[in-house]
C-alpha cells in the first residue's frame, strides 16, 4: 500500500511540473462521471472522475508517458471508497452452477429433437438434456430447436456436428 501511495505522490508531483499547456476540464459545478481506471502494468485500479483522467492523460502524453486506461467496472469491485486505489481484481472464470447438473426433469420424455447453435452445429437431445445444457451454456449461447432434417444421420448423445442443409422448394 505504501508503494502505491509513493507512486501516486510521484505522479502528482510530476503532473504539476508539466501542467503548462494542458487545459483544465474539471469544474466544481459541472458533474463528471466516475470511471474505473487501471495503470498500464495492470497492477492497481482506481475510481477517478472522467475530467481528472483527461487532464492526467494530457500531462502524461506530453511527458511521453503511457496514458491512463479505462477498464471494466468489475475490475474495481474491491474498492471500498468511491474515489481511491486498490489492487486490480482478477476476473474468475464463470463456474457452472451445481443446480444445472442437478436439474430435475418434470417430463421424462425420451423423444429426441434436433437443436442447433448459432454457428450451425446440430445435436440430437432429449428435453431433459437440453435443459441441462442450456443452463450451463448461459443465456447468450443457448441451443435452439431446429428442423429434424438438419440432424439426419446423427445419433443420440453425439457431440455437436455441422448441420445438414435443407433443400429449398423452388
């Protein structure tokens, strides 16, 4: 923590010496949104007002230093104060929730249906299987019900394969 404070004090002192030609964009009577930023090395993050970031980047660029970079708000989730610094929060891989694996099927149908993905890959699955798979895949990547002719020559439980093209009526 002392290292971060030391680095920040050097930055502030450095900014005041180079401040000559950078316009002042922060005004006390004008609202400026607070944004999550990170250093170029990706070690720490902070919340700063957008106008302060613009002023700081002006000074950094004039001093031939790398500018401050905006980042996702999730990277600043460990910050306790609205304006302050902390270590960069590393994103964890989304884990499959246990309730997807233990999903109970109300309809115990063994009827196979053809389901396709966005990239035209198909799979034969039962209603129970598709519920579990779509639960694990998440909302944006779900398999959708498709024409059975697109899953021709496929067997149940087989991995996703390229869908067959259906001839159009002319």
